[in-house]
């Protein structure tokens, strides 16, 4: 009897699913259902068994987000019960302006920000000088490089000498603005250089090509192009070298200079109002999260870090990871969507490609090329491409880009803190190897795991760096007193 | 100039996306890209702008689960740091057996479990008596009902008299086993009743039908059916009334009796081993979660509940919700997948439909009919259908099912705790109105929100009930001392 049904089973089912014997044939089924005991059982697998081939778990996504919400709300409540209500706008004004730090009527940050006009005007004057042949090309390039290096070193030097006159936020703002200025003036002078030398090069290159194609026309090529450009209303070098044009570029939400930016036809008032509301609400949200959640967590973590107890450090790290990540997400949206779009709208700047879909990035190099499009485009246009055009390999160019990026990450942290550690630099330099690992993860385990690696490095990498810096900062400033 | 480009825009774009003016036509674009300043900007929207129509946020699902993991790991670490290592198997043995509670050599739970054989044998004897016409039908039904009521009241009475001899787990197990026995014997006697009376009914019904269809054959209908059944190897009433058959049903993973259960051809050893490993691992995981996470949270919540501070109560509730929900999920898997499949495999019971995809349920009534299939099928077959067959409405039948279900939920909590509150009963009776609300949510806001409501009621409803009971229990037992 046993073997008979087993044979039947083997005949009717494929090898991998011989798990269940169906000894009840169609006829038997009919007979069974005509029985008087109202049979309801029939042979079938549980859904979690592999043989059931059931795979609909969409409800679990809702479960995940609900658990996240429950955890989030509880954390908020616990936080308020533990620390009380800590949001205090007046404190913020003090931190932002450094008002009551003993130098109440000096605003060195503001002075330094206003001073940034000087190197800007100098850059324009040098360009103008080269354009009208007052300065020769080589001297001009040398002067521009000097000017750019001056821009980037000025905040570092001033902060080193008069650091205690600055509030932390003031110092960070100064460094950030001067760094942006540095990148913009670099782009400005390099683009103008291309316009000067590209004209000659392209003309001489095209001369030969054109000659062979259609001899009678080659002479008028440049004139023809100028006519076309004029017809399209495009500005040609050196007509772009005006103060208005330069200031437009400095305010525009891009780091890459070009002579004719795409423009929008009008300023949409509703759009402007929406971005302003987002900024007003978002900035307050970030400040509140910072005061209520971040500062207590970081403060609590200092002692822990000194004890070097790995379990406690991990616990603190994960505790810090959540508010830090949320603040970072808010800041991302505020800076890259609300603020840059607002500037773009007000300046009628049409290219709003400030970020790409980095949240879907399947490896870390995709993340770095999508989350901050202005910097990415700048690095490609002004570092990567020029290096490869000089005959170096792509790998070498990538490493140079990462080195420059790492240097500026370090610059933005070390200079305001006046504490030269290399955690941020090391963090950035860890990205190329991490990128290789995430690419392997993507290939071996599928794109989902690549994406999870990207998110992990974001969620966990940042609080690690913050704790390192805060630990060192606290050791330096609080234990010596 | 402005109006001209605006006109152009209106011509080329539809009304809702006139947000961006494309004053650069194809020809202009060509001219621009031939410029020497290597232009890279083009008019486009940011991805978060509605006008970009970008909607790929799949990476955020990974983000959600990662944040959940980060939160979970941190909670674990915080828990260990706060409470130390609390998992203690010896304590479990004490709790389970009530070993050192002063009555060390009495195991009343075990005695009561062994005693369950008595009403089982009595039930069989009554059925046998009716079948051989020793007892008439009406007296038989009366005896069966008495026997069933005896099964369900016995634990309640014994626990009321000798409650302090029982461990909590022992008492719960006894109640659970007697409840299952109650449901099974109900099904057993009702099915046998159908077999006896259904034969007559169906015969008399079919007699008329068959007569009109094919007159010569009608007399042999029952014999014919019996022959068919015999050919298929099916057991007919009253041949099923054996001790072996009854014990098979009592051990089988179902609450619905029928004469010929579908069977598997063989016991898969790998399958059995897997389920045993799951049980061994899972039970320990649940116990560890309970000792390490649940008990401290519940203990801490008692004072809070007395203060009636809504913020603190909510915080405690959410804190309790997470471990409770995880334990419930583990227990669900262990009971409904591991344990019932193990029993099914060992007994070669082929119907493994112990649960359906309740995690995708879009309203609460779907959840109740999918998460516990054995009880659901029992309720439909032995309560709902018989009631509707007697001419009552479906709504009335549903309410009766919910009332019985609510009663047994209350029974499983109140009897072991020896504390007759009605929180569990109220919780169950809240399900029909909640079901209406979730159905409205499903219809108005879409199936996703229905599913979210189901999960919410699961995640938050249970800890609320647990806290109610624990609060009352603690007041009763700890404050009076």
C-alpha cells in the first residue's frame, strides 16, 4: 500500500516537490466530498514551506515602517521625559552670532564674509587684464592661481590667529563660503582660459579639417560661429568679463562657470513661497533636533569613548546614528532642494540638477557622484577631465578627485574647530576601498545589498567621525580647565 | 523679450508644467554646445519637484529596514547595559514546573493533563452507545453537551480551589489543552451527529430528487455510495468510533473532525529535523526575549500606569510594544509553522493549512480569518454555518462567533491569573467595530492603509491588554503584602 501510493506520487510530481504524497486521486476526491462528515481538509503545504512557493510579503513593508514609527515616537517621548524641553531659540542666536562670548560688538565672521568681495574683484581684474593684453597669459595664470590660493588660506590663517573671536557656526560659515568662492573662481578663470586658448586651438585644429572638406568656406568659420551665437543672443568672450556677470555666477546655484547659463522665463511666486516656507520650517526642525536630541547624545558619549569599552561605544554610536542621520537628511533636503531651488528661481537659473537619486545608489561611487551634483560636476569638468586629457589614466584622475574632496572635508571640519585631526580626511579616503567592497557586494549579492552598504556607511560613518572629533575637542577644551 | 519667450513656452508645454520656460530651442542648443566654455547646464527640474515626475524611491525600503536594524541592535545593547544578562534557564524550569514554590513534589498541572483522558474516553463511550442504540439520540446529545461543558469548567474550578498549587505556566498550559480538547470533542460529537442524521436527511432528500431523474436506480443510492467509499478505502460511520481514530484526531493538527483525513505517504526525516531545530532554537529565543526585555519593561510600567500620566503611559506602552510584538511573531511561527507542521509530519497528516497570509490582510476581519486557520475553520464549520443553516442572518452568526472567541480569549487569561477582569473580552469585542473602521480605511485610503491599521492594532493592542492585566495583577499581589 505504502509503495503503491509512493509510486503514484513519483509519477505525478516532479522530483523536487515529492515532499507531499497525493494519494487521493480525482475520483477519490469526489467520493470524499460526497461523505456526510462534511470534510474540509485537503493535502496542502504551509505557506512558509519552500514547497508552497508562496512569496507575497508586501504587508511586511508596512510592518517595517510601522515599527520604525513606533520606535521613533517612543524615542521622542523618552527623550522629552529624560531631558525635558531643551529647544531654546535664544541660545541659538547666541551660538550663531557668538553674541555674549565677551566680544559682543565684534562680528569677525561678517567682516570676513564682506571681505570676500576683494579677491572676487581681483579675479575679474586679472581676467580683464589678460583679455586686453595688459598682462601676458603666463603671468595672468600665475596671478589667478595665487588669488585662488589666497582665498582658501585666508580663513585658515585668520581663524588660527583670532580663533577665539569667532563663534563655531560663524567660523564654519566663513570656511564654507570661502571654499565655494575658491571652487567658483577656479571654474571662472579656467573657463575663461578655455575661451581664450580654445579659440586658437579649435580654430587651428578645425582649419585643417575644414580645409580638406570644403576649401572655399574655411576662412569664414569663426565669423560664421560668431554670427550664429549673436543670432541666438549668446554672449561671447571677452564680453562676459563684467562685474554683473561674475556676481550672477557667484550667486547662481552652480560651481561651474559658463558664459550663457540656461535661464527661465519668469519667477514663479508660488514656488518661491513654498521654498521659503520649507526653509523656515526645516531650519527650525533641524535646530530643535540638534538641541533636543543630538547634543545630549554627543555629550553623554564622551566619557564612554574614553573608557574604550567596545559594547558601550557601539551603543552610543548607534544612539547617535539616528538623530545624526535624520538631521543630515533634513539638511540635505534644505540645502539641495529648498535653498538651491530658491536661489535658482530668484536668479531665473534654469538648471536645477542639484542632486540625483542617490537613495537608490547600489554602490558607493554612484552615491558620491549623485548626492551632490554641483560638486560632482565641478570635479569632473575642472579636475577629472583636464587630468585625463593630459594623458593620465582614469584611475589616477579619480584618486586626485578623492584626495581634493578629502582635503576639503577635512578643511571644513578642522579649520572651524581649530583642531587638526585627520578623521574626516581618513573617512573620505576610506571611500574608494569601500566603493570596491560595495561593488563586489552589488555583483555577488545583488543590487539590494549594494544599496544597503551605501546606507550603512552613511548612517554609521558620520556619527563615528562626529564622535571622534567631539571626543578630541572635549579632551582639549573641557579637561584642561 | 519676456513676453516673447513666455509665448513660446506656452506653445510648447502643457498648462500644468509651464513652470519652466524653455527659451532655448533646438537650434540654440546646438549653437550653445559648440561654444568654447564647455557648457554643461541645461534646463531641468530637481527630482523632488512635482514637475520632474520622478518616483523611484525603492532605496528607501532598504533605508527603512536598516534604520530598524540599527534601532534594534541599539535597544539590545542598551538593554544589556541597563539590566545585565538576565537569561537564566534554571529560573525557567522553576517557573514552568512551579518546582520550588513550596509544593515541590506535587505537579497538579501534570495530574490534570493526564486526567484529560477521562472525558475523552467518556465522549467515545457516549458515541458508541448512541451508535449501537444503547442510548437514544436525545439523551446522547444531552450527555455529550454535559461532557463538553465538564471539560471546559474543570480547569476553572480546580484552579479556583487549588490555584496556589499551580505555576502560572502550568495553569496556562492546562487551560489551553482543555480548551483545545473542548473544541475537538465538540467537533467530534457534532460530526458523528451529522453522519447519523445526515444519512437519513440526505437519503430522504435525495430520494425525491433521484426518483424524478432515474426511477429504477433510486433504491440503491446509499448502497452505491457505500460501495464507492469502500472502493476508495474510506471509513464509514460507525466504523470510525474507535479509540485509535479518536486519539489520532486529538493529536492531529486540526480542530475539525472528519472520518477520513488526507494522509501523506511517508514521514520526511529532514523536514522533521528542521522543525525540531526551529522549535529548540525558537523556544530559547522567546524565553530569552521574555526574561531580558519583556519582564523589565512590564515591571517598570506598573508605577507609571498608576500615575495616569498619559505621556509616560504612552512611552511605556510603545516600549513594551516592540518586545511583545517580536515575541508574538516568534510564537506565531513556532506554534503555527514549526509545531503544527511537526505534528502533521509525524502523524502523516496532509493538510498543513495552519495559517494564511495574514501579514497582507487589508482589514481586521481578513486578519481574524487568516492568522489562525484551525480555529477559523472550526468556527465556520461548527458555529457559523450551523447557525445560518437554521435561518439566522450572517451578521448574527458572526457576532456569535466573535462572542465565543472573546469568551475563550478571556478564559485563557483570567483562569490562569485567577483574576476576572474583562480586558481580553473587551479587546476581542472591539474587533468588529475596528473591522468596520479598517474596512472604511481600506476603501477610502487604499489597501495599504487598511494593512497598516491591522498591524497597528496588533502591535499596540496587545501590549495595552498586557499592561492592564499586569497592573491589576501587581496591585492585587504585591501591594497587599
